[in-house]
C-alpha cells in the first residue's frame, strides 16, 4: 500500500505474513526518484524478455 500526501511525506506500508508490518516514510522527492528508478529498471528488463 502506498499513501502519498502531496503536502508532505509518502508512507509505504508492507504487510507481512508474520503480521509484522513494515512502514517506510519518504519525502515526496525521494518517492519520485524511486518511481523513476523503477520505471527505468522495468524498461531495461523488458529489453531482455522475449516478446509474446
């Protein structure tokens, strides 16, 4: 679950099987950088996958 607040930080919550949730709080700028990095990684991975 990702809950961004345009006025401040973004909280990312990961629910685990052991019911020990992990919460990461990032400034919005860091979240934007993370999204860009994931998009670039996805594009690179797509280059190595066979077309279906």
